């Protein structure tokens, strides 16, 4: 098994007729993902990469039986598309775009929780289950099948960590980008819970970064609930105080959210803290991970 | 984007929050003029975008013209925490019978606005949280329900206030929440909210930071964000659509993600010093990486450049063409190391190699930084 998606997941692509939407649809299909439809209001009836395009999410769900959606929608339109998608009964939504106004993200998160659906992002590369499929933008060449779960706030670092493991012949069960904004649609601890319950995952790597309190809260969950080995890396040791380091969530204010505070919280929870990504290979060997 | 106090005070006033009589002054003469209109004593407040101005000596009272001249001359053009004071806010100096605190910010973990009120104003709320938590009341707003005046009154009842103060303060909170929404704020704060001897309230300070991602749709006039960025290289970064942070080392950095960029800085920082942080986000094109090279190379004393990019959402083969074009046009002499993996990686390596870039094909950034270290001669 895997978490969040498997080979039976039926995906629609919102914003499929855009430049990025169509290229990423191509890569998802190449990887074997069941992309069953796309949605762009006003472009219904056409096809992209052989996939039928619909005017509404409701129409796409009715015709294709889709149960997951990935967004390549301009940031200003994401809130509207998100509410439409939840109302159409989709149970998993991956919000790839960056720079979505945070007041919109708060509404999206509250609506997703109220309706009991799962959503990732914003600013996420999505999910990849090696050998089975991917929802989002992760470049397939870096991943290999195995039993280690990865959760990352950063997109590109999720590729890096998977790549380092794959080079050491350690594969991944599921790789999840949780998103890099100050407010995300699913918190780190909730994704950890899914990995803890997943029979296909033996250990989990958390790739965190400065800012916010996701890691500190996750440490509490790990201490209380996790039985599987967990390792963590936190990027941003040399990030200057008060500077926004690209991600909306990556900013240190005062002593909260620093690399040191996060590492300390993880250590206290029994998590192995990796000083640098390359130590990942050693950690995997030590725990005999595959 | 954080607004200056005088800008935020104008916004608060327009939203119906009571603020002091005031005027902005860029010269001593202007300050004299404003103070003459308001009447002495006045407060002179340095307009710099940094916390703790008061403690750093940037806020002073003047009781007459001579004092004002002396203080204004000293403050204008001085630096507070490294920022030049270009303007002074001149306000009436009021009699204070009590100082309160109210702020609204976003709780990132719950994903909700949180309203914080305290009967301990004029000090940092973090400090009060440690010393007198019983004097703080807070409320998380349901983003789908909104915030209503009765909730402000319920919140303030927890602080055990008299009826008149409670009603007046609840009104300020409702207006502040309205401001928070209208301006798509990350934070709005009044510290202190002063209770005057006659019982009326006055917002003696004003903090407002708006969400940069919402700038284009906020319906009210706002200052120009780009013009506000003081560092010319950081401003140039914004103009071309990347995040650039100026640092004091000599290894240039271009990365295709924020996390990757921060990790690259951390690894470079072990043995060398990064000259900058630069992350492109998901917008790489040939032209963008050409502009990134221009930007990074604006620092004249670089020893090397490290390019760390992944082809997920980004067409890195296109980006590589932009780097190669820059190298050809400018005959770059310093070593450039590139780690580029993902979609179109082989094509990307080929373009880089033809341009004389050192290509590293392993995933771990440490391997690429080791190569960089060898190329610059292995010294700090």
C-alpha cells in the first residue's frame, strides 16, 4: 500500500489547457498515473494529451469517476476552483501553485476540514508513489520503489532526499510535499499519522525548514504516537533573521521557528536529526532500510 | 509588505479607528510646522521598518521649539538598527490613564486569524505572555464564519473590564478586524491603545503588514512595494521575479527552490561563504536564468557560482541555455558548478558542459559543493 494515493486513484487536472498543466499531464501519464480528465471552464469538449477536457469539476466527476484533483490554476482563481472541487465530491486535492493569498488559504483549509476531505499545498510538488503513480510535478527519475516515507515542506528538497536514497539503493514508499506556505491545507503531524498507519512504510524522513511551528508540533506527535524510526533535516541554518527566504512560511521572527529550536524539539522526541542531507544514506544503512 | 507607522495610521483613521493628530516631516522645518499646528508637547517618531524603535532611541518627546529642533536634527539622517531615518511622524503627546494591547495575526498551525487583547499595553505581547498570561485574552476566528461584534465583547469580558471601556474597545477590535480583511493583512496591531483621562481610546501606534500575494487585488491605494526594498540587488531580484537575499560572502548561488536554496547556503557555509541566496520558484525560462546570472554577477568579487536546479515544474534545459548565453556574452572567468537533475537532465548537462560549466550528476548537494571547494582552491 501507500498513503494518500495508489494505482487505482483517478486524477483530474485543473488548468489542464495551460502550458504547465498540459506538460505536467504528459509527465503524469508517462509515469502511469490514471489521469482521467481535465477541467478548464470554457474549454470543455477538447482533449489534452488524449485526456478529455470538461467545463466543470462536477461534469468531470460524473463522466470519469475521478476521486483526486491536481491544480495548475492561476493563484487568483484557486479559492474558487477549490470550493467547486470540494463540492463536486473530490476527496484528495493537490494545490501546486505558489503565491496564493493567505486569506484564501485559510478559507480553503477550513472548508476542507469541514467537508472531511484531504488537501495538500499550496506550493507543493504533490505526491509520488514510486512505480505506481504521481499527482503533481515531481520528476520521476529521482525516485525508486521501497519502504521509506518522505514528507517535505520544500519541493526541490523532496527530490534531493529521494535522489540520495535512490543512489544508495534505498527506495521510497510514498513521497509527500506538504507545501511551503505559512498556512497549509494538511499539517505535518497529520501526514505522519498516515505514514505510521501505512503497512508499506518502515521509516519516515521529515524535510523541514525555518519558520512556523510545524516541526515542533510534529515532534510532540512523534513522541506520543510514532513507533517507526524518524529522521529529520531542517534547512535554513544560515538564513538571516526576519528575511523571507522564498517560501511564504520560511521566515524567522524572534527565537520561534529557528533551525535550533526545531532540531531540539525533534531530538527530545527521539528523532535522529541530520546535520546535512548526505547523512541520510548512513541513517538508512543503520536502520537497514530498503 | 510592512507599512510605515504613518501610513498604517492613515489606514486606521480611514477605517474609523481613533488616532492622534499628526503630520509627517522629512526636514526640521517641516517638523516645526507640524508641531506648531498640533501644539506642544509633541512626540517625534522615526519612521523605520524595524521593531523596538523606542528602545533604540528613535522615539522622543519635545516640549518646545528648541527641543524639537535639536531632536529632529539628531534623528533625521541617523540610523536605527542599520536603517536610515528619512521621515519623522510628529504627533500630539497625550495624557495616558491606561495602556492596552490589541493585535490580529494569523496562526499558521490552525490556519485561522487570532485576535489577541491585553490590559497590559506598551510592552511586547510576548513578554506579557510570560509575565502575566492572565491579562491576555485571545480568540481564533473561523474563516468561514467571520467575526462579529458580539465575539469581541465576549473576548473582552474575559479581561474583567468596566462596561464603557468594554464597549469602546470592542468597537476598535471590530474595526481592526475589518481592516485586517480589507487589507489582506498578515498582522495588524495597536500597541499601545491608550485610554485617555476622559475615557476615550486612541491608537498611539499602528502596525500593518499586507500579504504580498494579495497586493494586486487590494482595493485601497498602497505604497509601491518594489520602491520599498532598500537593497538594490534585492529590488532587482523582485523586478525579474525571483527571491534574492544579499549576503556578505563570495560564492554566488542560483537555486530552483527555496528549501534547496537554503540547504545549499547551509552546505556552502560549512567551508565557504555564500554571496547571496537566490531562488527562482517555478518560473524558469531561458531568459530568467540569463537575468539571474546578470544579477548574481553584479557583485564584482565572486570566486565561483553554484547553480542547483531540479527539473520538476521547471524546464531546466531552457534555463541552461540562458546561463550558456550569458557565459558566451560576458566571457565569465570564475568557475561555475551546476547540479541539475530531473526532467531533461541529460540535455541540460550537455548544454552546461559545452559552455564550460562543471556538471555534477549526483543528488547530494554536498558532492557539488566539494567540487566547488576544489575549484576555488580549497581555502576559506
